[in-house]
C-alpha cells in the first residue's frame, strides 16, 4: 500500500521578456507525472541534466509552487499544507541536496544546525535536546565533539552525514535525496550510499533518490522512474529497467554507464557508438510531433513505457534491438 501519491504533477515556469516584461513562453519543467511511494522502499528518479528531477523533488516537499496536480499523504490531500514549514507533512518528508556544503549555514555550529529542526517540530527540554543531538551524531558516525565545530571543519562526506543527521532529526518517513553523492569522490560515494542504506533499514525510511546516472542508483532502488523533458518515458522495477528496458532513451542511459574494466570499457565504447546510430535514427518515433513524451503504457504490473500505442512500442523496441540495449 502506498502512503504517498503524486498525481498529475505539473510545474511550469514563465519566461518573461519584452518591454513590459510579460510572459512570452513557458518552461514545462515537470509536465504531468504520477508516482506512488510505499514505506521502506527506495525509488530512483533518473534523467539527464535539466529534465526536471530537482523541480519534482522540490515541488513534492513544497519548496516549489506547482502549476497543477495533487500530493496525497496518508490518504489526505496535502498539496496546500505542504508549503507550511510547521506542517506534519513537512516533518515527515525531508530533503537533502547535492551540495552538502552550501546547504549548511557556515556561521552556525553543528549543534545549532541540528537543533533547528528539533526546535521546529519536537518540544524538548535543553537537556533532552542535547542528548538528541548526541544520538544523531552517533547514528551518522560522527564524534561527539563535532557539536562545537563549524561546517568548514568537515570533509565533503562528513558534511553530507551532517545533512543526513539533520534530515533524520524529525523522524521522517521519507527522504528525498537530490544527487546526494555526486559531489563526492568515488570511494566516499560508496561509503555514503552504504550508510544511507543502513539508516534506511534501521528507521524503515522511504527514499526518493535523484540521479543523472543509472549506474549510481542501480544497487539502491526497488523502482525507477526515467524522466525526459518533464515526463516519464519509462518506470519499472530494478529488473524491468536494467534487464528489460524498452524505451530508447532508457537504453541510451544504460549504454552510458561506464564499464569497470579496461577491456569492458573498449567493448562498451564500441557498443555505445553503434547504439548512438540507432538512437539518432529512431528517437523521433518515441515522441509526438511536438517532441512531447507519450503517455505511459503498461507492459506488466510493474513496468510502464511511454509509446504512441502498444503496437508501436513493440516495433520501436524490435528495431532498436539491432543496436543492442547494452
Ligand atoms: N526557477 C526557474 N525558473 C525558470 N526555469 C527553471 C527554474 N528552475 C528550473 N528551471 C528549468 O526547469 C528545467 C528543469 O530543471 P531542474 O533543475 O529540475 O533539472 P534537473 O533534472 O534537476 O537537472 P540537473 O541534473 O542539472 O540538476 C530546466 O530546463 C531548468 O532550466
Ligand atoms: Mg537537479
């Protein structure tokens, strides 16, 4: 059973211009998407730069105004309420961002940074608050003396742990993580991801994990949404997406996951070149005449693919197989 649903969400930004600064056009950053989330599961939202991933995350938690659509949380419509900083929804759904540094106020000690959400939502005595901050530091594996330090005294990975501690402070049900490890070194990325998994198990958290790289989310996600120009081109389980992808754009994202061995790298490079040719030739069929992504069509209970019709989906799929999906 899903505890949260996003229904036909749209976020359109006006582009202003001319002498009177009137609206001359619109950016359809998010243009009609549906999502459901179950407790304890991890969801991936993947697509290239500018496709609308961050806008989706920010719109869900209320940092961005929405043009239309609804957010349901535990059966209630929270579309309006989610904009209020003190609402229950705000406490239950937290977000962490790619840039671990700029999301921490450089002039505040870690104790004060962690105290902020606690003061907003939990009514604790100063002693209880201090104990709570100590617990949070322990959960994210930082020493107790971190309390008195400032953000610049920590590494990138440690700063991201502080962000995670802050997100956990209010006992949320869900964390939206917008490229949480993209700014970190590869070895630190793995550490932070593993750590996020441990925390998830301990607290039964739901994650919406935003990334431009299908490789990064592979081991994390139960369900993946592939986004292109503000809409979903495909959604499915890990197996559907990595083992049985149907949409050309998904296949292209898969083909750009780097190989880990030098031999594999050469092979992958050749396959990618071959695939690019098929992609260039076929991609126009995957969108309507205005370049808009078609609605999703179910392929199975879990797997949905955008296509003009089920028959055409089959045809595009067959032809693109020539280029190899991976
Ligand atoms: N405040 C804004 N006003 C106008 N356009 C915006 C605004 N914020 C985002 N956009 C546009 O909306 C689209 C989606 O942006 P968004 O930040 O959601 O992309 P993204 O998928 O998160 O990309 P990245 O991987 O680079 O972070 C882009 O075309 C962007 O230029
Ligand atoms: Mg983004």
